[in-house]
């Protein structure tokens, strides 16, 4: 089986690639830049290509049985500054990908959607997949629109797909730029002796998922014939304040957080009900938050030369 | 009160403009071309502008209290041939419109959504607004995505909006090109002594709404402070076969329809539950199908010089 991983050089992609390789699958990666923290992997076929500039080349899909599509140019904050760019860079390339897959006869797709944004302000806790879908970020609307195009492609042209509505993934190789997730951001700030910033009062609750668990779920989705939309989270809620405390204990550095004004598009609490994914894929989240952060801290220290 | 009608020179737009004028409202129309069947209306301010080429000019919004947005470059059939173009031409210009309205302080919008496509294959009959949203046309997905951006703009920036999920509008000034609605298409074909074509076996059921009733509802939405999503239909289902028969009786021409293969994106039956719009706006659909078709036939005959 040959798998094309679009966005396979990113934080999440690199872990999915590792998990797919460990199963002995044949791999092609399409990304606009190489991996940031590692050299090219032996035996993997790389296609350097920017989907925001031109559609996926048919050649990249040749011989491919399953596509895993993780690429995104946005995070929620940036998407709301320029929704038109979000649509142009993420929605349009994805519908073009679906057309190219149809032309090439590639009929299986695993898409990374967003459990943290597609639901909007939660009306239930935890959130199951049938919760109303009222995003308050462009990021969430674009992810939702892609899900709708996947459904349409299935209904009209027989696509088999899984959309994983991921919560907040964290782990080694998460970017240090401060937009890709609070755990990575805080660990890097500790490594550099910088202050820890919190949007709002720290009461915001998120469902943090170790990237290795997400990669495991993704590989199970690639190898199964299940179809539809699945939450992908730990099922446990942790407040930002608790994250700050756990991290403080692990890194052994006192750092009273600096509180910044809350952001309008941050919903107060997102904890996912992951029963559907557990039952469909026999999957369990295995890495608890503290050991997961400890492992990530080990990687950050190594990167920072500490 | 000043109203900007985007798409005000189109079939539906021209009727909404008439209804708004009869209430004495100050009107500006933005469209990419003038009205096809009438001369410019006295006292109306026209802006010829193509939203697919550049965003709505801020000047077009100056002094405007309410925007009515009806413009679309697509119908369901064309949207599925090129979803990327549908997104680029309809979704992106609409999110840019929302940004321009925010800059200009215009905080009320009535948007024409699509009751015939946003729900996908009906699971209930009639369809209320809380029915699942699984479109099988790009047209429906783009309309739905716009609704989601309206919700986001309301949640984050205080937009007040009404989205009217219209069923199948018909009436005078409907285009004759054969894509804009089956009643207009059939009447024009009768006028030209052409055969009547039916996609599928004629059992497809739609909810036909006289454009005057839709315009009445739209004006009520403009003048109210209600907000949210509302079905806009007659609440009655009529099969294509019945439409063919009613039209045959009215035009007095025998024409056995030519049956063509069904189209994959046509759902079998769409009849809207319009209770919400009736209660919110004190609105009722007043024109029954046969008299509505008779009126439309009168207009087609006049246009065709019969």
C-alpha cells in the first residue's frame, strides 16, 4: 500500500510519517518545505510543492492508494485576520485535490479536521460528533467546509474518507513560533528564560492530545475502511492554568505567568467525546499529559542545547 | 433607511428592488450588469461592479443601513463542474463584503441562501431549519459556508443578519437560458415551440415559490430586527411531472416531455417547513402555483411577442 502524506514534513505530519513507516508502508510526502528538525528520511519519496500556488500534480498521486491530508497555512488566530486568504489557501487547494484524486482513481482520504474549532461555543460537555457546528473562526469554517466537500465527493463519486477532528495536539517537533500550540510555546519560552503569557485568566480548558496518539489513530484510519467524521482527543480537559503549573513543575523554573486580554475566538472549554473513534478503530489515547509534557521537554532541551 | 441590493439587477433582485421601492426606501444596486428585461429604474443609484474581480468598494456601502446580498455566479449544476471557481467567485467575495461592512459600520445583512441544496438528501419531510446539513452540490456547500461566516461575524463583531434558505423561486423575469429554474425554462421552450426536457422520470418534487412572495419576505427581513436562518418556500411540494402538466394546460400546447438521465446532485424531494419565517415575519405565501405560472406565462408571451 502506498500512502501520500500532504503536509508530511510538519509537526503532526512527521509523526504520522514515522508511524506509517513503522508499519512498512510505502510513503510519498508532499510539502512546501522539508522537515525543520530532521534530515530527509531514507526510502521516502519527497515532492516539494506548494499547494497554494498550483494544484497537486497528477504525478504525485500516481500509484497512491491512500492520501493523508494535513497541510494548512493557517491557525485559528491567523485565519480570522484574513478569512479570504484562508479560503484561497486551504479550501480551494483541497477541492482541487479531490478532483485530482478522482482523475487518478485514488479513493481513500484521511483528512485532519479540527475538534477545537468546528463546534464553536460548546453546548454540551464533552462534545460528541453530532454537536451543532457553529465555528467562530475562519479556520473552523474552512475545516467544516472541507468535511462537507468530502461528504459530497463520497455521495457523488464514491470517495471513502475519514475526517479526524483533532483537539490540541502537542509533543516533540511542535513549532516554537508561538502560534502552533500552547504547550510547545511554553516549553520553548522556559528554555529561553522568557516570560509565560496567558490569553485571558487561564481558565480556558482544552483537550490536549499527545501527537503520538494522534498519529496512531491516523494510521488506524489509513488502514481501515471506516468512513465519516471522528473526534480525536484525549477526552480529558485541562485548563491553561493547570498546564502552566504542570510545565512549571517539570521544567523546575518559577515563572508567574503574564496575563494578556482574552481572544474573542477562544471558546471557554473544549473537551471531546472520543467514543466513536475508540469503537471504530480500537484506539485508545495512551500518553497522559504529564509524561507527554516531560517527553516534549526532553526534546526541547535537546534542541535548545540545554 | 438606505438599502444596498447586491445582485439587484437579477431575476430575484429585480423583484426585491420593486418591493423595497414600493415601501419608499432609498436604494442602491450593485450588479455586474444592468437589468436584462427592463430599463434603469428612476431614483435608484446603480453601481456597475463585478465582485468576482475586486471587493465591494467602500463607497458603495457609504450611508447604507442594510445590505441585501443575492449575487451568485453559479447554479447547482455549474457549481459541481468547477467547485474551486464557485468558492473563488462566491464565498471569497462574500467574506470580503463582511469585512467592508464592518469597516463602514453597516451592521444588517439579508443573505439569500438555498433551501433546495443546503440540506442535501432529506431525512424528514417537510424540512425544518434544524435538519442536518449535508449538501451534495458545491452551490449548497458555499451557501452553507457563507451562513457560517455570518454566524461568526455576528458572534465576534455584532452583525445582525437573516439568511433566507429559498426553495425554487419562479416568476416573471426568470432567465431563459435553461439553468435558472424549470418553470421559466419550460415556459420559454413552449413559447419557442421547443421540446420540454425532464431530468429523470419527473418524480422529483420541489417547493416552488413565487418570486413576489420571496421579495415580500425579503423586505420584511430588511425591515425587522429578527436574526438567524429561515426557510423561504411555499411549504407545498409539486413534482416536475405535475409542473409539466399544469404548464401544458396553461399554455394550451401538447408537448410530451423528453426524458433525460437524472442528475446525481438532484435530491428526490425538497419541501420546506416555513413555520419559522411565518412566525418571525408575519409572512404568508400568497400566490398559488397555477395562477403564478399563468402570470409568468403572460410575461413570457409578451417578451416573445406572442
